[in-house]
C-alpha cells in the first residue's frame, strides 16, 4: 500500500497545506514529504529568509500592516515548481485571496482541520509563532477570534479537508496522501 501511494504522489502536483497555527502543517507536512519521497517547504521559513529576521521581529519592528503586505506579496508570487513537493503555509495565508488563487493554481490545497480544544493546548508560544496579541488581549479569546475568522476561509480555498481529530502525525499524513490521491484520481 505504501508503494502504491508513493507512486501516485510522485505523479501529482505539489501539496499545499493550510490550517490554523498549531494545526500541524509543518510537522505533518514533513511526514507527508518523507513518506512520499518529496521535498518539504515551509513558506514561513522562506519568508523569514526574505525578510532577514524572524516573523515576530519583523512585526515588532515594522508593524502588522507591513508584515501582512510582505506575506501577501510573497505568497502571491510563490511558485513551488512542478515537482511534487509538500508546502506548509502560514496560518494567515487564507487572508489573501490573490495568494490563495496562486497557490490553488500551483498545487492541491489541503486543509488540516484541527479542533479548537487541541489548538488551545498547542498554541502556548504565540510570540514565536508571529501571532499578534493586542495589549491585554486574552490568549483564549484571541485563538477563538482567529478560528472564527479563518475557518470559513480554509473551507473556501481547500481542495481537500483532512480532520485531524486525535490521530498522530503519521495517521494524519496517511489521510492526506489518500485524500489527495483520491482527489487527483477524481474519486472525491
């Protein structure tokens, strides 16, 4: 079965992962890439390289509006190439329609859907993730606000949705591979 899935993936376009911060895009993305024998790219890491500093440093120095402009420009121009590769995007990618249209043209967009209680447990490191909190804003409320704003956009832009539930990263990776293979085969 693993070889079958590998062969299907090698024939496909890039896989573009979207989802909330903390949903596991980078962790699961690496597992998908490893299982399929493809490369892995994290657009937040590429954007850090382009900016010459961490995302949080850029936000602190230049503000959220300039950061959003840089992120949108980067994602709108981003091209993973034609080779099969797994791409993890920042959680805010869906806030930029032109960027999402670019990504949808370039690969199969997979929404890793992680439930709110799990996200609350995982998002202990807001600052290092570049998630902006207003002065005095409650973290739980901020997570809820992000979730409520972004969830409909994740559904809007995805080609495939994989519910993470209580599965480990290996099982989620397997689900993504199957879902993308089914989508590309016209089964879904």
